[in-house]
C-alpha cells in the first residue's frame, strides 16, 4: 500500500511539474509574439516604460523639452585644444545625425538611459551619449555644430520625441 501511495505521489508531482513547464513555455511564446509586434524597420520600439508619473510608449511621441548644445565653451566650458573637447560622458565624439549614424544628444540618465536611440522632431535620430548639468527629467539636449544652428534649428521648447530603443535591450 505504501509503495502504491508513493508511486501515485510521484506521478502527481511529475504531472504538476509538466503542467508548470507547459504553462511557462506558453507564457514565453506569448512574450515572443508581443515582442515581434514591437519591431519597426531597423530600430526596435520598446514596450511601455513607466518613470515616475510619466509613461513613454512605443506607439506615440512624448512631448519633451528639447534644447541644443555645441561642443564649445558656451555649452560645455571647453575650448578647442582641450583633450575632452567634443567628448561625451560616454567617451564618444559628438556628431550631427547622418544617413549612417544618429547624432548625439544629452539626457538625464535617471529618465532616459544612456545608449537609447531617440527620434526628435525637427532634428532626426540621436543616441543618448551625453549628460548635462541643466538636463533634468524628460529633457533632450541635441548636439549642433554652431550656436547659430542651436537658435535657428532647435531653440528651446517642447517637441515630439519618440524613444526607439535602449530601455529593454
């Protein structure tokens, strides 16, 4: 009798473990299906990410404060010839967006992680590679080559920003 009960208990445990594995596999498949809906061209859209009271989604832009900065002393306090002139907080060289590569932008890494790729209305693609003393919260500071470009192209104001990748990679 004891052997039969032990055998029955073992069978029940095996069945329960199998059901748990099947359920886990189903959940993983569901996650894969959801993730495949997140892809757009070569940039990966991210699922909703909640930071404080603000939600950033992959389907719609977020209004953020957008400003511009240069590598010069008016923005960074550094002059040409300084070893760290034009070098970002992540160690990359600042750049404008091109067909091959996103431009550089500064963010508050407590809100937007460094490495995140953004699309800023009126600027284009940029990668969060820098930080700034006055860049706080949902604020994106895009790199431009001259002060004139900063004032003419960007100025200071709220713009649509799409977060394309970086949060969950």
